[in-house]
C-alpha cells in the first residue's frame, strides 16, 4: 500500500538549487519536503564558486559562518592563459564596486562538504529532508501536477502530495519532460570534460593562489582548481573534433593531454594523481549546453540544471542553480501566501524570464569568449555589449563573471535584505537608505538599472524582504 504524505512544496534534489529553494520557502513558515536519491555526502563536480553565491545567496540562507569555518580556499578572481595574449592574465572581483570590500571573494569548495552544509542548513530551517528517496514520476490531476511518486532505499513507495513540485534534480532529472516541451541543445557548446584529482600540485603566488586557473591549448582548455593546500581538481574540456582521444584508457588520455599543455604540465610536474576514495576516479561528463523550452507548468517548476546548463569555463553552474532557487522561492512564497498583486501565471513567468535572461548573458558571452584569437580587452568589450552595462568594459566583465550583472540586490547586497527582514530598518529609513545606496552604486558602476523597475512591461519586482514578488512601488514583503 502506498503511503501518502501532504505538504506545501516538494523539492526533488538536494544539491545547491534544491537546498536553496527549500530553505527560502521554509523560512516563510511553509511545509517543505526535500527528496534526494543519494545519501550525502556524495561526490559532485562544480567546485569553483562566484561572489554572488558566497556573498549573496549564502548570506540569505544563513550559512556564511559555516562556510568561513570550513577552511575553503579563498578565491579572489581568475587567471587565464587564453586568447591572443601569450601571457596569463588575471582579473579580481574587487575591481567592481558591486563586489567591493568583503564581498570581493568567493571560495573553491569540495562539493561533498559544501553541499552537505547547505542540506544540513535546510534541515535546521525545518525542511523535511529525505535522503535515498528516488522520484519516479509526478502525480497529475486535472492538468495540474499535484505531487510526486517516490521509492526509498527499502523499496517503500510513497506519494508526496503538494501544491507545488520543484524539480531541482539536475541534468539527469527523470521528471523534467513532464513540464512539456523539449530540451534544446546548443549547436555551439558540444564539449566533453575529462577530469581527475592530484596532490602536490603547484600554486600561483599570493594573493591569487586560490584563483581558478584556466589554460587554453590546441584541443580545448584545462581547469586547475586548488581545493586545499594539497588537493587540486584538474580537468580538460575537449572540442568535439578531439573527442576520440578519450575513448579507452582514461588515465592515459588525461596524462597525454596534460603533456600537451605546458603550463598545466609544469604545475603538475611534482604531483601525483589521487587513485582511491571519492577522488580516485577519472570521470567523463558531457558538457553539452542546453535549455528547456518551458521552465514551468501549473504545479511544476524546473530549476537549476533541470532547466538549463551552460559551459563551465566561468564556473557559473552553482550561481545559476542557487539564483534560480531564489527566483523560484519568490514565486512559491508569493503564491502560497496568496496575493492580489499577481496570479500564478504572472508569478512563474517572472521566475522563468529572469532565469532565462541570466542564462542568456553567460551563453552569449561565452560564444564570443571561445574565439581564442581575441585578447582580453576584446572579451571585456564583449561583456559590456552582452550585458548592456554603462560601466567600464573591465567592470562589465567582472560583474558578469562574478554573477552580478543582473543588478539583483540579493546577489550583491544581501545584507540590506537581512537588515530589513530582521526589523532593523523601518519603512521610512529603508526607503531613504535604498535610494542612497542605489545612487552610490550607480555613481560607482555607471549602472542605470533599478531593482524596483520591472524588467518587462507589467512585470513584478523583488519585495523588500527579497523573498517574494510585489508590484512596483509596494514596500511590504
């Protein structure tokens, strides 16, 4: 007999996207069940974070102190041997006023540890987290998704009934097709990644020793990510015409490719590959970029990699996952609360439009960035063009690759939301402080964006607590 459980929201997937949306909805007092098919900690790729995630979303989630205590390497920017310039070039997040001061850094993380922190945080906020629960299908009634079917590790079948289902189960989602439409694959990004882990690799000199290093060579490009003083994540992204090289012996293929890239070969000259434990396997992953034709239907929302995925050269994966989690949480919180401001369609169209726009910024810029005959100044100019920013070219580039080009306050000034939510600023002071902060940012960055102006005619804007949608001009959450 199938057990039936009732809740407000069921989230499928316990990665950064699932943990983010479930926590932000539970914070508002709603009942949330999170179903994760694996038992944490589990291995995952995607180890280089952006300031928008660390200084933005993670502050809203309340995990900043835990991340600080975890001892993850500090990431101040990125270093590239890429394009027409034969010498490596480096950018710092602190170049942009959006990431000034303490907001100018991110982390390189072991995802087993990072994802565990976020999932445990969801539990602490009242989310009913159920690991080793595999979702097999959705439940539909009258053209609406009203829950999911799942099976636990002991084979017990359950039906979780909910007002909303969020699919945050990644690129291998079993239910993403139930939203309707197809997964559209990019004709430009059809790459394959081959990666492993090494101990004893060299580090760049301080203060950029924690930076990600990306090095282009004839067959593709390498990432080199310091995860601790000893451990380094090393992977190669191969162009389609080089894919035959990884068939057969993966270790031989990886070592041969390293030998073809002098800078990476030098950094690994005294290193040894990890051959046991969760980092002992040489893995292959398709880095085919894609986007769903539809991100939602009544009762079902696709977020994170379930909705779209983009090439990893600028480490945008966790940023897109957590940002989409925030956007989805705003729509869910507003719908569950009930409002005369907007109906369900308007709420989830706002989510989809903003998520599509953020994906498009990275996609369109990366198409230009893969032109390796250009130099960094050309890349900076392209970032300014793609984002439509009034800031300088280099600031436009840093804003984009730091995850802040959308001008979302939650990504670049999460503290203002937290102060408001904690009751430290009353309505009048909030309005004055908000206007002053906006003028300062616009003066420093040249931005003309205003978060309280909708991004489309008749659209919605973030509420003053950052966790709902509201009509422009409204001050209440």
